[in-house]
């Protein structure tokens, strides 16, 4: 009886992936709720949506993301500030 059932193997694969997704979602949710982005061109500040944050590129600089400003349309690295 050392044969593992396919269901058990599936759970072993799916569970860690589910946990990782849940952690990433919680992190993104926390960051988007507690931070805002300031546009360097027009100085307007705006909040990122969860999707915008999750899919935005990092610039290599701490707390900076490549996003598009909803006010002036400028796209580039913008600092992510705490609220
Ligand atoms: Zn702007």
C-alpha cells in the first residue's frame, strides 16, 4: 500500500500554488490599499488598482513602478508612496 492516490498527488501540487496565489493576492491588496503613486510630470497622485500593480513593471529602484498616469497619460517609473 505504498501507492499514492492521484487525488493526493494533485492536492500536493495544487495546495502550494493556491497558498502562493493567496499570499500574493494579500500582498497586492495590502500595498494597493496603503500606497499611492505620484506622477513626476503633473504631480497628481492616484491609487493603483490591484491589476495595475500586479502587472506593472519594476524599474529596479526601490518602490518605483512603471505605470501610466490617468491624469496626463505619462508612462514611466513613478515612486510608490505610503498614504
Ligand atoms: Zn501625470
